């Protein structure tokens, strides 16, 4: 079941079309990557999900029914451009933001206590935000985002501004939230974190959705019959054989082991490749190479830009 | 509604806690009190010591002729040279030296006054009046008119105009343009000050949220309009609180200053003072007999104060204060949302402050003639009416005019809030773009 579904969303700013016929469905319990180059319309889409804007046309569904304004109380949003009141004290501010999200003061206090203990932030309570470092402020923002225990969380570039230690902490927290049943929409340019975290993605380019689906399925869809063979022995022994039957893309030597990337010229050649090479060298690994999300991203965006020209 | 209230509370509390707010709350009335104190000092310290002035009269026209006042005496010196005496002046007990040259009757520059202190305007005025009068008398004498003394005495008249205002019901009320002007001036100036001061605070607050990017976080919980209204109302509450502090402290300071500088007024009369301002006319009536025994002039002011309807005055002050603030604060909020930084606000600040400044100019003209077309029209136009109508009301304005002006103001501030809401909604989430007025008008057509 999907927690959120958008159908045929259109949004214009004056003459400028920000979103054109965008549909997506976010499965319950998934980490859903929202990808796309700058200016593609991701932020507009996120703002529509958060009901900051209403779409010009199209329909939104939340937990299986039409979305209503109060559903935002069940959403947590950590925007890319995020800030806090600099002159306000951390604790006071956290309570204020929690109350705007519909929590009672007592409830907010109780939950804040839990999170502040968890992240060892108790001593910040009476500090002004301007006295915190950027990473500290980001932690406060994260806590405020998840405090009301929303079933859908939207993180827009959550890792920017975090040092590696805090980024790992945050990553673990996001995974823990998913494991506890929350669904996460995750917008980023950082493709390695997409590989690592997301199980579904949507790719938006120039206001339109150009790719949607499960990460594994997409990778399979885009695989181009490339295999990587690792072996010990002399590369020259196999060089000519390989060149005659396959397309050899790359050869490198890492720690005395050879790695060759080979593209099949027609399907189901993998066994042939393996038996061919086994006769000459000692094979240590044999894997099919899936394209990285980075490659898929660049390919898709470039080809969709060309189609439009 | 609940969320607007939460935002209003935060705005109010953070503002009231600010050091600048506390300083302004105390400083404002202190400045007023200082102003009062200075007026009292000047009024009460009218030189009481007798000043002796040496006169060297080379024209010979004025020997023993200059009129001596209670505090001003002349001694006429003969056979003394001006330059010699100037040197002696410091050691002598003369306040100053008056030199009258022989050509005094024909040249206005023929009289010099030497002193070590800057003589007050009243001293020089008294002397020049005396000389002018004497020259006129002498010139008249030269025409050989019979019974000149009697004629001069009979044409000397003194006039002190007391103004009486007629009301439609035929009632007569003693009025004082001075007092009406004072009330009008303070009222409209306060409105101007508060609109500008707190309007700019609204703008800064919106801009702060935008440049901070906290607005992204907040707007996922509340509607842009709620955020804007919460801010406008929160700042309004801070403005009202500051205003009330000013009133209370001003009255307190005023009473202290009065007690220090005018101790001859009985405590009873002082106790009546604040009620008086609130328009309790019976308190005035009771207080009057006591006071008139002590100080007839003050009693006079009280009876004049009574002629201004303070209920109407205070009611309309509150109305124009709030209405004018809502109108301008929402415009300031729109500006804060539309721009990216403080320097960019200038181009939009100008068209907003311009009507306020025009309002102040029209207010000055309304003092001179509260019924003039300028005063009338600017007290109808909603952008200036809070200032200008406040200046007219103490002089008496037909209720229908006030009602029309108020209705126009209400319609306009509702329109301004709607307009500002549209600009705000689009502008607040738009960064890094220099906005033009043309673009802002386009925003009005965007759906949310």
C-alpha cells in the first residue's frame, strides 16, 4: 500500500510550468528518493506534498484517501534551506515549532526531553541558536522535524552541512525511523546516498517525471550486459580471446589482481565468457555490473534534454 | 485561529523581552517628561533678579524716557565714551550697556547693546519697544497736534480674544485653539510614530524569517496568511503595550515634574488631573472651586479641556491607531516578503512612507485650517486619514465625515491585508531574485 500518491499534478507560476503531469506513489515503509537536477521542480513538488501550495490540477492521496489540510500534522519536513530564529533559545524554539505542528506543550516537552537525551543535547536547552555551530543547529532541526512522530517524513538534502560523524548518526536515525514504520521521502543530489538508502526513486527533469520505480528494478532495466571478471595470472593470455568475442571496456590491476570489464555483444554470453577465461587464468570473482544511479541519472537527464530539443 | 494565536504570542513575547523595547518604553516618556520639565523651567524661571543697564545716549532723546520694568532699570551716563565704558563693564554691576547713536530716528541699526551674557529675547524686545515708542511719540510731537497726550491715551487699547465655539444645538462652549492644537498634535504625531516604528518592525521580522529560512519550516505547519497575520498582530500587541507604558509613565513623570516645579497646587487638584484627561467632567466641576482659588489660569484650562469631547477623541484615537497600523503593517509585511535583504527594502519603503510624510504635512495645514479642502480630503484618503483626521477631531468634525473616513479606512485595510497576503505568499518562498513592482502585480494572479 502507498502512504502518499499524486496523480497528474500540474503547477504553473504565471507562464512558467513548474510541474507538468507528475504522478508518483510512495509505498508505505519505503525510503523514496526524489531526484532531479536543480530547478527541475522537486522543491515545488515537496511544497505541494506539504500543502504549502495547492496544485493547479491533479489529485493527492494520503493513506489511501484524498489528502486533507490536517494531514500535514502527520508529515515531518526538513527543508533544504533550513533555519531557526537566531535570537531565540533552543528549548523555547523547539517547543514553539512543535506546538505549531499540533503538539501540546506538555507533550512537546516530554518528547524533546527524550530526543535531547538521545543526542546528548541537554546542555543546549537554554542557549541561543546563534551560539550553536551549524551542525548543532542541524541536529535541533532534525529533532524538531521528527518530534511529532509523523508517518511521512520529507528530507531535502539532509546531509548537507553535516560532518561525517553526524552524517552517519543522521543516516542511522533515518534508517531507524524507517524500521519503526515511517515512510521517508528523500530528496538529494548525492547519488551515493541514494544507492545506500533508497529503495524507490522518481527522477524529475524539466517539470516532468522521467523515471520511476524500485531501485533494483531500475538498475536491472538499465543494465547493459557488462561483467567484471577478477583473476590472477597474465592478462596477455586472455587478451586476444576476449577481444575477438567481446567488447573489452577496461582493464586494471589492483593488488596483483586483474579486473576486466567486458560488454557482451549478444545476450546470454556470460557462461561462455566464464568458461573461456577459466581455461587460461585463475578466476577470483565474476559479477554482473549494474549501472550506478549516478550514470542512470546523467543518462536519463541528458537524453530527456535531447528529446526536448 | 489557534496557530495565529501561537505566532502572535511568540512575536509579542520576543519583542517585549528585547532590550530595545524596554529602553524605548522608559526613554519615550522620559523625553516627554524632559520636554515638560524644560517648559516648566523656562516658564517659572523668568528672571527675578533686577537688571541694571547703563545707557549712553548720544542722541539725547531718551534721557529718563525709557520705560522701566519690574526687573529692568536704566541708568543714564553722561560724559562717558562707549569704548572706555566697555572695558569697565565687567567690573561694574551693570548687566549691560546700551548705546544709542544720534541717528537713531532714521537708522534701525543705530542702537547697540553690549553685555557679557546673551540677553534674552524679552530684554531686547522690551528695550526696542521702548525706543520705538519714544521715537514715535517724539515724531508725533513734531506735528504739533493739540491734546496729543489725551489722544494717545484714548487710542491705546488692549485686546485679549477669548474664543467661544458654537455647537449645532446652540450650546456655547469656551474653547481654546491652543489646547485643541496640543491634543491634535500629540495624537496624530503618536499615530505617525507608532505606524512607522512598528510597521518597520513587521517588515524586519518578515525579512528575518525569510533570510533565516526558518520560514520554510514554519510554512509546512501553518498557512502563509496565518504567519503574516500572527506577526502583524503580535507586533500590534507590543505596540499597544508600549503605548500604554508610555501613557502611564508619562502621567507619572508629569505629576512628578508638576509637584517639583509647581508645588503650589494642592494634592487634591493633582489627583483630579488624570481623571480629568479621561473626560470625567464632574470631577472637573468639583475641582474647579478649589483650584480657581489657587490658580485661576489652571481652572480656565480645565474648563476648556471640558469642551473637547474626550470620549470621542480617545475612541477615534484608538480606532485610527489600530486601523492605520493594520493598513501600513500589512504593506510593510508584503515588502519584507518580496525582497531578499535590508538594502533592497529601500525602493519599496519609499512609496509606503511617502503617504505618511504627506499625512504629516497635511496635518500641519489642518491645524491652521481644520475645515480647508486639503484637511478634508487628506482626512478621507485612508493612507493619510489616521494622521490628518486625528488632527482635525479636536477642533470638531461632523460625525458623518468621521464615519465616512473610518469606513474608508476599514475597507482599505481589509484590501491591504488581502493584497499583502498575496504578495507575501509568493514572495516569502522566493529567494535570490530582484523583484520589481511589475512582477509583484503578477503575483496577485497566482493561485496559492
